[in-house]
């Protein structure tokens, strides 16, 4: 795929794929006809409208096939964040849910809607315990659900900062035992990990195209068939998205999401192997060349974290922002945590729950299928040259 990230002559290394990924050229190619000649409104009954409608429904079938569910259980949105908001507000209002359970280190796309509902006194919000590696305490979840049966339970499949993988099958099983309603945010894992939703007893799952080399501006919400009548419509107006989300659909984006997800699922094994190779090379190189480096959360454990994220702590860093600025000047794009929390002066809410020693700077390195071992080695060289107490003064 195309790796031309910049128009300048400087070497650019993009290791922020957990924030967004470059659009796959093959995905762009299937989108272009719906940005040009096939421009019809899918709600129109004429020839142009039928082409658009068919493209949307074919895309819905493709997404459903990736997760082994019915097309009627898939709803397209403008983002993963919108899908989370719809699932949370729609189920709380539709079922008059009184209690919700999450963890304090979830993505803000889950935490903020839940906290808004709690502030409006529509729900009481409860948090499961997490350990100092950011691992969820499922015993705590069980205890909370036993006390508040029928609660809405909201977790990410993988923490977007630390990369920790949550056992969504065990979470779903606990929810079943206590009649809990289970929402899983799979924005970081959709396409990268097998998701057979017909065998996973959850009620809702959310995903986003731009995390898997698809376009920005489109996501989707899976609502289990037996839960469809429980979730209120999200937008009112037209009859789009099975009368659940009004508004003229962006056909090109929907087609792009289906193509990106289908390609990711088809090449899942090869992509995971490639990401694991990159991550392992980075881990080995950091251990050898950057004294005192730490791997935060469970990101250093391949069995407990997603392949594409490595969250590290580097000693001798006096200014976290200067560390990121320095790497950017050197042509390396990384982040400290979730892109949705960037632009603020506050530290990530996740950091206070994991063990990061004072005087360490943190980096979230996230890999994509377009990255190479040469890029890993180039970043290691840059860090090695500034390692130790002189890294950032």
C-alpha cells in the first residue's frame, strides 16, 4: 500500500496506528465510484438510488459475514464513538436501566456517555477494580452484577492505550449469569481478531473503519437480534438504517468500511504475524539499547495484549511533551495515549491506574501492516542516541 505520508523530503515513520491508519489503496478504489458516477441517494426509488441502496445492503451483508451474524443486526454510523453513544443511551432509555458497570480506564467514548447519564441521574455508575497493570478484576465485576443484576456492562475488547486484551467471552458469561446487558467496544480489535458474534452472548458491539485502513467518518453498531426492540432509535427523521438512524447515508464510506473489514479478516493471520514481528523487534531492541525501559500494562505480554500496541516508559524524561516533540522533529510519529485525549494539558486518566515510575516518559507505539522492520530499527537508533539521563532535559 501507499506509504507516502508527507510531501516534504524528510523521512517519516508512522507508529500511531492505534489513533488512525493510512487508507488502503484498494479500499479507496472501491469507494471512488460512489464519490463520482454512482452518486445517488439510497432512499430514492430510481436507477441511481437503487445502485446506492444495493451498495449499502451488500456492505451490510459483508460486515455481517465477517462476524457471522445477520445483516439486520448491523447498523452503520459516522464513527465508533457514535456507535457507543447510541448503544449506551439507546439501551438505558429503551429498557429503563438503572445501573451501569465499567472500569475507570476505559476509552472516553464509553466513559463520557456513562458519566453524562450518571450526572443526569438516569443511572448509577459503578467501576470494577483494576490492578496496577490495568487488568480488569472479573471477581469485582461478578460482585457488582450480583448486587445490581440487569446492569449495563461496558468494556473495550482492548485498552486503546495499554493494549491490554480483555476476556470478552468470560465477561459475556458473567453478564449472562446475572442478566446483565453487555456492550463491547471493539474499535481496536475488529478485523485484527476473530469475532464470531453468533457464539458470543453479548448485546452490542462497536467498530470503526479508520482503525483498520478504511476511511474516517464511518463506524458500525452490532445489535443482537433479541435486543433490537430494546434499543431506541438514535436519530429521527427518515427511514434509513431500518428506521433506527435517520439521515442520508454516506455510501462511499460504508462501502469502504465493508471492504476494509473484509480485507482485514481475510488476511488476519498474515497481518497478525507481521505485527507480532514488528512488536517483538521493537521490544528486543528497546531492552538492548534503552537502559531501564519498561513495558506498561500488559503490552509486553503477547498473550495478554493486542499485537499492534506497545506502551513503554523511558527513564530520564523531564518533560513528556518534549519527548513527543523531539521524536516528531526526528520524523517519528507516536503518541502517549489515546488520540481522543490529545490536545489537553491533563495526563491520561489511564496513567494513574498503572505503575509508571516518576521521571519516566511514556510512549504508545502502535504498528500497522504498512510498517517495516527498517522503520523499527530507525526508531530504535533515534532512541538509542538519546537514551539515559540525556534523553530529554
